[in-house]
């Protein structure tokens, strides 16, 4: 398993949701699930995407359905909840300017999380407008992909909140992640 596998799976969930809601911003003639489309959207090579999908299928995080991969949402949710922070831990770094992640970007209902005044977490990025403790994203192209796809950004921010948070924050983020996976 590689960290970009999670990014690719979350992009597939985002695409499925956009198609279901009828708000996909892709040309009608373009297949958003094609390796070329995923390469363009994620900044990950077609070869790496293909290898990632094979790893995800072998790990039962995805299945092959109608000639394209389909995310096994239950297994992915379970992995994110119980294994992600151990396999791909997040360690806050030096303060930098970047794109907010974790609870600074995660969609949380008002009043559920009270900040202790600590720095927010950011993915370092030149176009970022926030300043906070830097977090290495799951893959180097995550900030650019998140700027293009709001739904993917929400998933990635929740995943970082799970990777970074103490028990209470991680549980809140996990609940939000599960809700979004069920709706998608």
C-alpha cells in the first residue's frame, strides 16, 4: 500500500458522487474514470494509478466493476478509521503558508469542536492563504488536486483530521467521514 492509493480511492468516490448528483465538470465525451483523466486531475502518472488500482483491488479496498474500479466504501472506511494513522502518520512541521487541512478545513458543524488556540495545519503551497503548522500531504500533488475538486478536498481534510487528532477529534472526523462515504 502506498499513500497515493488513498488519494486515488477518494478521488473515485468524489467522481461517483458528482456523477450521481449530476454536477460533474467533465466534457460528456470524456470518461472521468479513465487513467488519462485521473492523471490530469491528480497529478499522478497513469502507470502509478494503474499500479495503485491493482494494489487496492488486491487489498479489497476496490473491486473491478464494468471495466472500471469501484471503491469498496465499507473496507476503505474501516481502514481509514483503524489503520491510516499508523501506516501513514502525520507529523506537524514548521509553520508555513499553505492550504488549510485537518480541522481547519474539515466540514464540522458549528460548536462541535472548540479550538484550543493552537496553530492550524496546512499543506505547504504557494497559493495557500493560511499560515499554520505544515503537514506533509498523503501525496505531493494533493494540494493542487484539492483546489480543483472540493469534494476530494473535504475527504482529504477529514483524513488528515483523523491522522492528526487526539481521540475526540479523530472520532468526530471519523463520524463526518463515514457520513460522507455513505452519502457519496
